[in-house]
């Protein structure tokens, strides 16, 4: 937040404008296969996909599965 405030003073614009610009930059899609600076590849594991009985549309159901019996 301090960096954003400093940038708003340096750029002579509002704090909201600095934050809007930062969000736009963060949400711009990178070309496929190109990683953004600071990003890490997603870890994947071998397996047979979604386990039986797991409903990805139910957050409470997912919590039950993750916490176990």
C-alpha cells in the first residue's frame, strides 16, 4: 500500500488509479507457454482424475472430503 501511495504522488494521480492500473496489469493474459515473472508452474500429480463422490460445485462437500472421516 505504501508503494501504491508513493506511486500516486510520483505520477500525480489518485491512489485508485494506481490500484486500477496494477490490477489491469496483473489480469492481462500471457501468451500460452509464457510464465509471468514471479509465477511458478502448477504442481501436478499422477492419478485417475476426480475421486468418486467428489462434487466440485459444493464447497461444504469438498471440505468434508478434504478433512476426511
